[in-house]
C-alpha cells in the first residue's frame, strides 16, 4: 500500500484540473479520478468502484470536485443529479470514516438565502432555492457527521466552454447583445486563485465550513461591465432581473471571507484582481 498526500476526484473539470496543476508544480504526491485521462478512470455514477482505490492506497486528504452544476439539468433530472451531488458524497463520507482521511467537499454559494446587499458568513441561513441547491445542502449534511472535514462554499469561473466568463467574453467580442442581471450579487473568484486557496486551506489543521470568494460582492451586470472595460471593448447589453429565469436563483450570494483570511493568513483577491486573472487566461 502506498501513501499519497492528496486524491483529487473530478480531476478533469475546471477546478479539479487547476488543483492538479498546482499539485504538480509543488511536486506533491497525489492521484486523480475522472472519467478519462486520470490515474483511475471511472464513471463516477458507479462510484462504489472507488473502494478498490482506497483499499490499495492511503490518502491524507481527498478533494471532491465532481459535481453536476447545470441548474436546468438538476431541476429536470433531480434523481440523476443526486447520484453525483449527494450519493457520491455520502459514499466518500463513509470512506473517510473507514480509511481516516480529511474529506474536502466543494460546495456552492448557491445554498445561501441571503439578505439584500449583505455578505453571508458561514453561519448565515441556508435555503434550497432550487433543486441544485438542494443537492448541495443534502451533501453537506453527510460531511457534518465527520470529525475531519472541510466544506468550501464558493463561486468561481474560468476559461472553459459554457462558463460565465467564457460566454461573456465571447459575447463581447462578437458584439452580441446580452441580458445581464442587475439584482444578482456574488463574490466570484477566478478558478486559479480558488484552486490555490483550497490547497492552502486543506493542508492546514482546518475543519468545518469556509466561504471562499473575492473580498467583496458585485452584481453580475457590474462584473460584466468591468470585464468589458478591462478588454477595452464596448458591450451591448440589457439590464434585467434574474427573476426572468424559469428556475429560481439565489440573488444575494455575496461571501464574507473573514474566517478563511484569518485561517490562512492572507487576503482574498478583490473582484478586480479576479477579473484581471481571468482576462490573462484569454490573452
């Protein structure tokens, strides 16, 4: 049996791949799990096959980046989404007890009910505004039964097909008129910063729930305006309410990051710093 510092599940996703890149740069021993191009190729809907990996290897920390984040899919196919978003997490919680590793679950800011223009802290009320949020809240409950766990509630974006920043930059460059929400507030972070901070936090003697985002919040509309200014390109848009969506979304999702800043000993990026980092990925 071989010892590893980390196991990254969902290693080919936007966040997972960034975490793996940093682990490689830091020369930290790790294994990866994904559908393909990983150390352990697996359809995660058949996650019980993961037990073989735990029987043959020991891990100090397991980070679960696997998730179905498509809100429309979760609404229509809740039972299917719950296999990855809930049942996989339940299984990994059981493995954490049996094989004694720290379990790091990537959650979402979407669980917060939120009060207008007020940042949510880790003790703020949570609420299943839609079925995606419901799956993430259910998943968190499994971890709260463990002694050694991290739940990271975050909002990030990066260069990958169908992400917010990818859609936004392509729309700006194509001079396409877009709808932007003026009443949905987030503390969006660039994925590279998100990955680094997750690894820094996980490596400390840390447990419980942590918010991870930029140091303030802004509306989706103002975020987009700042991106267009950074690109030095005009943007065609219409300011709309997120209430136009058929499926309810959380509106006030800003994250208070005081707890994580105190734990890791440095400040989170500002929203403008995150935007600058995102733009660099496209240059």
